[in-house]
C-alpha cells in the first residue's frame, strides 16, 4: 500500500527529476522510489561502518552465542 508524502525540492533538482522521468517515460514517483531504494544500500554501509567503529572503540557490549543461549535458557 502506498502512502502520499510531501517533500520540498530545489528547483534545479525538480527540473532534473522531471527531465529523467520524461526521458524514461516514468513518473516522478517511480524515479524517487528507485533513487531511495538504491540509496538504502549506501545507508546500510554507512550504518555498518558506524557500528564497527563503535565496536572497535569499545563503546558496545558484545555477547558470545553461548552467553545469549544461556541467558535465554537454551543451553
């Protein structure tokens, strides 16, 4: 199910969006959905790098599989 949202775009960006949509014979919505979906891969990498950095700094507590199993009563 799709939901409507409102966004504000710079006029140049909106013009570029319209040009791409026209060239591809697609809607603005289609182009925006594809762009956001593709950017999620980049965001996943950024978040993973951030989490690794926090782990290396010792700012995150880690647990072994055995500790988790014991805590859950699975061992």
